[in-house]
C-alpha cells in the first residue's frame, strides 16, 4: 500500500485513474447519468448536430449519442473488465501451479494450454458462439475460455523465473511452506508482470469485443455498444465524419488511460524503478536549481 | 550426529518429459557431519556440489538413500525450521527485491514464531555482527553492493542461531579482499554461536582456511574425505592433482 502512494505523484497516472474511475462510475450509474433514453428513436432529429438537449447530437435514428456512449460503457468496458478478470484469475492460478511445482503438473497444464492455443482464436470464438447461441454473454464466455490459456502461459514463465531464485531456495531451506512462499515471494514479485500484461490486453480486448459486435455477434441491435456505434457511423463516414469521432475518441481515450495507468502501476510496484525515478527527480531538481543559479549570475 | 547421509543417489532426466535417459549427478554418497563441525565440499564445476547442497537443505528429495538431520528426515520442513539455514552464491537474487534488509532478516525470525517487536530489536545487533550499521535496515537489495548483500544474507542465516548453515559458493562472487573479510567474519561468528558449517566451494584455499574436514567430490562420487591438518598427505591421485594445481 505504501508503494501505491507513489502513483499519486505521477500526474499522468492520476489523470488516467480519474478518467477510468469517472467512466466506470458513469457506466454503473448510467440510468442516472445519461441525459436521455439511449433507445428512444426521433426520426425528425436524424443526424442532428449538437444541441443543449442532445449534447453530442443524434445518430441515424435520432437517438442521443451521449446517452448511447454512456450506456455503452457497460458492455464495452465493464463487462470486458469482468471477462479480463476471470481469464487472468484462471490463467494466474494455472500459471502459478505450473510454474511453481513444475514437473508433471506443469507438463499436464501446459499441454492443455497448447491444445487451446493451437486453435485460431477468432475461429474458436465463433465456434463457441455458434454452440452457445448469439449474444453478449456467449461472447464473454467465449473470450474467457479462449484467453486464460494465453495468460497462463505468460504467467507461468514469469513465475518459473522467480521460483528458481535464491530467495525462494532460502525460504524453502528454512522450512517455509509452499503456500507461504507463494504468497510472500512469488505473488508480489509476479504481480507487476501480471498487471502489465492484463492491462495491455484490456485495450485489445475492448477493441476485439467491439469487433465482434460489429459483426453482429455480440450486443444485439437496439442496445448501445461503442464498436457497434462506430459501425453504424461508418455509413456516413464521408458525409458526417464527426459521428465516428465520439465512439472512436472514447475508445482511444479509455484504452490509452488504461495503458498509462498500467505503466504507472508497474513503476510504483517495482522498488527498483521507483528509486531510480526518485533519483531522477532529484537530479532534475538539482539541475533546475543550477539553471536558476546561472540565470541569477 | 548432526547430519548423516546414507547412500544417496540423484539423477535428472535428460531431454524431454518422456525421455528415458537420465543423468546420474550423485552416486552413492555417504558421510556424516558432527555438531559444530565445518565440512568443506570441493570439486570441479559440474561435479554435483550444488545438487548435494540442495538435497542437504531438503529442497529436493534424493532418488534413493536418506539424509537425516539429528535422526529425523531433513525433507520434513518442521525439522529444518530454525535449525538449518543457507547462504547462496548469486547475490543479485538472494534477497527478495521487494523486501528491505529489515524484512529479509525478519523472515526466518518470524518463522520461528518470535514476536515482531522482539525480532525487530534483534536486527540492529545482527547487522552490527556482520559489520553493517543500522542505517541499512530500510535499504532495498539493489541499493547494496555484492559484499553487503552477502553480509545481510549471513546476518539472515545466523539470525535464528541454527545448528548448521550451508554456504553454496557464498564468497565466490566477491573480490579477494572482501572474500577474506567475509571468511574472517564467518570464523568469528562460528565461535560465537557454536554453529556447524557446510562450505561448498571450488576454492581449496578458502576451504582449508575455514574447514575442519574437506570432502572432495568428483563426477558425483566422494573421492576422499580428509582432515585439514592432513591435507598434505592425501591418498587419491585426483586430490593430489587438485592440490598441485593450487600450489603451482
Ligand atoms: N535441476 C536440474 N535438472 C537437470 N540437471 C541438473 C539440475 N541441476 C543440476 N543438474 C546437472 O547436474 C550436474 C551437477 O550440477 P551442480 O550444479 O550440482 O554442479 P556444481 O558442482 O555445483 O558446479 P558449479 O561449481 O559450477 O556450481 C550438472 O551436470 C547439471 O547439468
Ligand atoms: Mg554450484
């Protein structure tokens, strides 16, 4: 927790965190935050420009773009986050077991991962959706089923490297239990790695889910989703490009905020990077003083 | 008898999981180590010294044979807690990078169910013993030099006053003068705490300086065990050759 306080000193991280928090809160309380009903059709307001009632204008069916963006946070961000959390948790458990115990456990779990990873991701997702039926839940389930193996692979190799280190050998030698070693030595050290790979895949997962919605396999028509909004705006891409701007920019801003935050988290969690950063700040301060001194002279 | 090792064998699988071929790393190893004794284990690179060390620490199990610590199986971690400790070669990974010096030394103390306050108060003294001042408590391992890390590891190893400490090439990565300081330190600590050492090294001089007995390992077999005083008149030709290389 002490280390997390360092995040506060990083302005970009604070900005990213506030963007993510505001978006999340807006998504959870969408009915209270959104100015209009996102599914209410006003044919007379088709492609209307921004007005006080509809701050970001209206889409091809005259629906409020802002309200649709806000309602779209739920599937586009919150449910993707749930899917990510699930697949990272399964992947972490499998990765930790395989990387720490090695031997037969490792061989068995990794063969399972190999089997899953040997199918092309999109095709398997399509197949799972085909079995479970079209719908957003099937899409999320398909994502979790396909992604965990990838996380397990990466987390395993990171855990393996830490499990061989001398401090783990020492802990074993003085009689610490496997559980204690995992909790004290492996999880905290592997956590920055996990945070970085999961946040960087968060961005791509948002894009992929949008992609499936674009194909009509995710969220169904009247409901709002960023990828689908982008798709709907595609028809008027050249005559009214501003309609792509709203969902497009939202996706870009949210994904970048997540990536910046993950970088900041990595720095904050790693004592090595943390202190070198402090030193750097110290140096910068020192050189600033020098420059000022020169200015005076 | 503190440690008694009886006809221990260890082999590792060569190649993949399904390959039958095995590499015999240790063959029929038997020896004993008395309470408070310092036993040196020397041998060429790849002779199986570190493997034997891991078996003695109970980190890995032997394929055959038994290793008893005070008559109980060393694989049982309850037997080891507080009685056995270790210092390893690689100072870049011997302390958890997320731990301060204080937290690192606290780990074995808390394993022994010592109260936190009591354990914290001991740290200054332990650091003093290894020649570091209390200002090191809040430092992270990457802020220390190799020699300082090894000192912290030694402080961590002696903290529970174990009956035996295993050093696996613990001083090999340090430069000459620091090696000498650490050896001196180990000698003094041994007198003070009445501990036994198992000192794995490929440096015969260091072994001769600190050990009571020296075991020579060659291709996973014990070539010879000699008292340090009788190092001059060793039996086997291999040991003679090893010694000659040093003298030359
Ligand atoms: N975990 C392992 N898996 C497979 N083979 C191993 C393993 N550990 C050691 N070996 C093999 O056992 C042999 C002895 O290794 P060991 O590390 O014990 O040598 P050593 O005497 O400590 O050498 P050095 O002086 O270089 O440290 C080597 O040939 C090595 O390839
Ligand atoms: Mg070795």
